[in-house]
C-alpha cells in the first residue's frame, strides 16, 4: 500500500503546532527553508528565460537596425 502526496500533505497539515517558543522557531525556520529552496528553483528558471529573451531581442535589434 502506497501513500499518495495529497494524503501525506493533508497529514502534515494536521500536525499540532508546538506551543513553546523553540518549537515555533523551528517551524518558522523550516518554512523559511522551504521558501528559499522553492525560490532558488524558480529564480534559476527565470534567470535562464531572461537570458534567452535578451539574446533573442538583441539579435532582433541588430537585424532590424543594420539590415532593415
């Protein structure tokens, strides 16, 4: 029997939030770590898209300026 991702995420959402300050700080650090990891992935993809768009627009500008 396998556990599906939605069932696992629902189980994680039902975990109790710690009441003590150290437990809450740990949860906060874990959330920040997830945001940073996801942000790094998104930014690496966005950086590549910006680089590709810059090269294409630069090539189009050169073609229209000097050959057009």
